[in-house]
């Protein structure tokens, strides 16, 4: 089984390994660049996804907007 996913910044290749050596081809735009190669089994990937993420909260910033009136012309001045 081999699936290859490509986007602007990443190549993701999923394959069934049948030996202790694998080989991947990279686009010519990657030649001369530093690449990070990560390998893990599907089971390891699934266990990582099951970790619950806490929702982001933003309690450090508080603004008093009482009496504030938005001025669109002033905001768009250059």
C-alpha cells in the first residue's frame, strides 16, 4: 500500500514496509534544502491523535471599550 500526499510545504508518504530499507523521491524544489524525515507506525500515530487538547483561552487581555465608537474613515486612512 502506498499513498503520497503533496502540498506546498510537505510530502506525506504512507507505505507498507517489507524490508529494513525504504527509499523516497523528493521534488526537485527540495534539492539542496534541509529536510526532516519522520517515521512511525499507524498504531503509534493513532494513539497520538487520541490525546485530548485543551481549548485555547485568552484571559490575559482585557479591554474596556465603554464609550468607544468605531470610525471607519479613520481606520482606512493611509
